[in-house]
């Protein structure tokens, strides 16, 4: 009984430190026409509303979190234009509190191990990564390629059979946006499958893999311990802290779909590569002889997106990009039926300049460069409940295998 009381006290104390989203509501708005999509874009451009997802596609719901003081304005606007909407989450704080409680009650995993029944801390992820490197030195090497703004090590894994010549290189990273917890979990599962599952030995033999589970560890931990909806890095600003790491690359930096307002969720930063997490990621990429496939794992929306984000014109190899993306989407759907849309990011979603997928293609010269928007929690929160992590990482892995197979068939050096 004393133990139970102590746990309850500790849990309550931990909750007291969190930013409250009491009274915040998430609306699901479904555009029925291109004009509806344009209106949603105008609402987005005000910078007053937190778009958990975006889409230009007709009949594809968009999730928008609205603060208590803006509910009346938001509802009157969508009703003025007869837009279809409904309440997805009445009170965000109740959903976040339930998520925290599930996390607190999740079974403890031994240090150096990992599971996919909960969302893990960055320290737990690093412990697993270090253990993998110690247990499988013949195929895995770990590198600290830099440090975050707050001093956390930025770590990558190289996975290959030892001989890298004549093999395509696949570069995958997740977690540049802090609140998108499913992204790091998905990359961790890829590491586990490549290293611990002998059935995947051919993937290790025939390709060079570079994987980064959490690109923005400061933001990730802040979203876990303090402000659940935190998206940016944690660098200190004048008025507001943090930069959108996925607007901080120097390729068309400051273009459409960005903001110079420090307090905006899409703030570009004071200058390109101002964030150490972004700068060091680019340095790693440029140090490679070549990279053939880049995947940036995000959430949410169920999209496989390819460049460009700053303009509607497609890249020269758009047919290859679409074909490979479509094969990955089909592979994902073959597991549980989850459907992904494939296409140009500016056409399907919105303009977004200074992003990683554009930079990897336009500067690093990666022929196949994508952003993968994983499923979200919908009416259960920003991220999926932990009970649904395993199905998502499992189906996503099949998409990665499809990308690998396409690459081996078409881009072998």
C-alpha cells in the first residue's frame, strides 16, 4: 500500500511540471473543394492555430488544435464557409494526461534493450544503440557526429557487412520535429530489424545503412517532460525559443511556407544552419561519397512525399521518385491495409522551403529523397497510443524494404 501511495504521489508531482492544454480543442476539418483547401491555408497562414496535419487533398481530414480563446473565431470562420468539421478531441489536456499515465505505468525495459509498447526516453534509446554496437561489432558502428544545443550527443549507426564498395547507401533519420514520437520509434525498429533479425541479412549485405533515431533530442525530451506539443529545437531566442529544424537548411532557406517570427512553429532561425542539430546532420551527409536514398520520418498524415517543397515544378527524375514511393506505399498497405498518398509535397500538402528532403536532393545530390508522414493519433492525441506503435513500425518496415528493393534493382553502383 505504501508503495502504491508513493507511486501515486510521484506521478502527481511529475504531472504538475507539464504545460497544461486544458480547454484546447482539436477539430477535424474536411475540405470538400479546392476553395476549402485555400481557406484552410489562409487560416494556417495566420499563425494562430496549431495544424497537427495538413492536406490539399479533397475529402482528406485536417486536424487543427485551437486554444480556448480562439475557439469562437475558428468555429465562426469554418461555419461561414460551410466547411465540414467536427470535434476530434474536446479537451487536449485529458488526452495528454492519459498518455502520460500510460507511459508512467508501462513495464520497465532492461537497460540496453528496447520494445515497441511504449515511447522511450532519449537515454533509453542511446543505451539500446550502444548495446547493439557492442553486441554486433561486425556489422554496426556507432558515431557521435555532434552535440545538440543543450549538449546531448547526436549519434548515428552505420550498418553494413564491412565492404561498402559497389553498394547503394540509404540514409534514414527521424525526430527532427520533437512531438512526433512515432518517428524515432520507427527508426529504432529499423535498426532492430537490420541488426537482430537474421532474415534481413541480405539487406545488410547489399546496402550501406546510416540511421539516426532522434535528430532533435533536446526538443524530443522537452516534449516528453514539459510541453507535449513542442515541435522545434530548444535554442534560446529573444522572444520565443526554438527553431523549426525542417526549415533551417540552406537550400531555398526563407522561401514559401516559412516564417521569420520566432514564435512561429515554422520559424526558419536567424540564419541557415543556425541549429547544431541541422548543421551537423548536413555535414554527415556531405562527407559521404554518395547517398542513394534519403528518408525523413515524420508524423502525421500517411504520405510519402518527394521534392520540391518550395515550388510546384517536379524534379527531373519525378517518374523514378513516384514509382519507388508507390511501391513502398503498396508494401505498407499489404500489411494492415494502411493507405498512403504519394506525390510532390507542395502539391499534396503545402509549400515548405528549407526542408531536409529538398536539401538532400538539391545539395547532397540524393536521387531518391522523401519525407514519410506516419499515421497520427487522431482523436486519441497527436501520436498514436503506445499500444499501436508495434503495428505502425511493422508496416513501415515493409515500406523501407520495398525502397531497398527498388534501389538495388535500379541504382546499384
